[in-house]
C-alpha cells in the first residue's frame, strides 16, 4: 500500500519538500503518492497538482483521499489556521496552530514574546498609531529599522538612515498601506550591524532540533545591492557561523524560545526558522518564521541525511529525533524574471531543464501544453553540491547556464558576499 502525502504551496520550497520525500521513498523502495495544492510545473513531474480553493477544500481532499501526512509550506495558510482545521478532523499535519503562527504573522507579538522570555534581540517598541511612532522616532539614534508588523511576503522591513527617512517609512506603511493590512501596526527596532544567518529547525513540542546554518542573499543586485527580494540565492553551511556562534544561539535564543513556547502552551510539531544577526556583541534574533524558508529549504534539504517522513512523524508523535547532515556544501542560485522584484512579464517558455544534472526546483512556472512557461518573479532554483563551497558554486553556475527563457536574470556572486 502506498503512502499518501499532501504538500500545500506552489513554490520552489514545496517542490524541494516533495523531491526529498520522493528520494527517501525511492531509497526505501516503498510506494509514495504525492499531491500538491496548487503546485507548479515542477511538482507536476513528481506528483499530482490539485486545485483546491479553500482551507476547507484542502481538509476535505485529505479526508476523502486518506492522506497520511499534510506538510504546510506557506505562512498565509498557517496564519489562517489550516493546522487547527486539519487537527479537528484527526488528520496528521506538520505545522503550527494559528496561535503559534502569530510568531511570524505578527512581528509585534513575536517581539513581545522574545522580551518576555529573554530571547536575545534588538531593542524595540510597537505602535498602532502613526503620530506616537513619529514622536518615538524623534528620541532615537539612527540608522533604525521600521517594520510592518503583519505578513508582508518577506518584505515590509525598511532600514532608515535618518529621521526624515524613518517618518516617511511610517507613513508608507501605516498611511499609504504599501504592505496592505500588514501595516496596521509597526515595530520600530534598534539597527544591528553584522552578518545574517538563517537556521531552520524542527520542533516536536518538547525540543527544537536545528538544521545546518545557511546564508541568504536577499538583494536583487550583485554585491548585495538594490531592492530586497524573496531571496536570490543561499549557501549552506554559512561559512561565517562558527561553533562558538552556534553555542551562543542555542543558549541565548533556541533554549529560551523552547521554554517560552512550552510555558505559553504553544506546543506543535512543525518548523521554526530563526533569522539571526551576528556581531561582536553576540548572536541576536531578528525574526521567527514558522515554516520552511525559501530558498533555504531548497539548499538544506539536499544535505539532510535523515528520512524526512520518519522525522516528521516522530515530531508529530512528540518522539525524540536527531537531524544528520552530510559534510557537503550547497549553493542555490535563483533564476528570476527581468524586472523582478518590480514589474515583470510572464508566459515565457523555459528551455534546457532536462540538461541540468544537479537538484533543481521550480519556483514560478506552469505547464502550458507541451511547454513549461514562467508565471512568477522567481522562476527556477538550481542547487550545486560539492565537498567545498567553491565546488558547489561551480556546479550551480555550470548548470544554471543550461536553462534559458526570455529576459532572465540571476546573480553571479552567490556565495562570494
């Protein structure tokens, strides 16, 4: 009898999760049926894409098709309570309930949680009124960070060099609603210099088990310049993140987070993503995400030696587990549509994917007749693997050159900055 897994989401992250499940089941020589909603052109090659328009439709599909496990990819469904809905129907689902998902859905909620449980983070204040926020800014040193509190698709964070820029940021977020309802509340935060680190982890309600560290490249331009994106590439492990940094992270962030979750009754089986800033004063938490990062997932899962289905089931059962990673390096390069993260055109045929001989994942493309065509800003993730970072970079860049569509763009310096 085959195992049935439903993966919610449509991006490279979901393609990578499905790919990992598929590889593990092939190694076990066990049968697997993968379903994705809504999925994309890549997920269609390893499973069945299903158009389900509501959370209730997803629950009903899982019940009717006797789905053994549902893995939730995106933050919006988690914030909307998909896990609560599935659990009420006695379905096995991996992800936090709506209450815990607030740690990502509300930056104000998250910062208050960090302060309450002594998680090391930047000094901050939350504001629901524009005028009070501006009054507070007049007492602060610059640069400073202004954040929309709600979900803003990886955006909504503005670094301001002076008072004028900061006041403008508050107006953009709260008055002009640049990030929609996410800007009903703002968090104004101390600016931290240093380097960023991404650490994914799995939580079983008792213990948080971290992944290998990663480094995200968020800016559109070479040399980490220009506008923020959802991520232009990732390397893992992060070469700047030392064992001493890991120890500080575990003591100052991971452990107090775990204690806080348990004390607040926010016990769940799912993902906690730690966005860190490291400087001379230590390791600070910038933000929580309550789901797999993108493209960190695409970069770290090829390094994971564990059977993903086994680990996820142990987490849901509240059982002990460890995570083991290879000693290899991974380098993920993202191929995007020209114009992204601003305006860009869709519908261009993607050619050459069959020539790629390393892991690749579809971020934004659909099947149209016999062709695969672009549908998003981020289009394809190519992941090079090697015994050194240099070898991983070489494999990624050799392979990304095999993929072509009109007006494509990618950074050539992933892993160098």
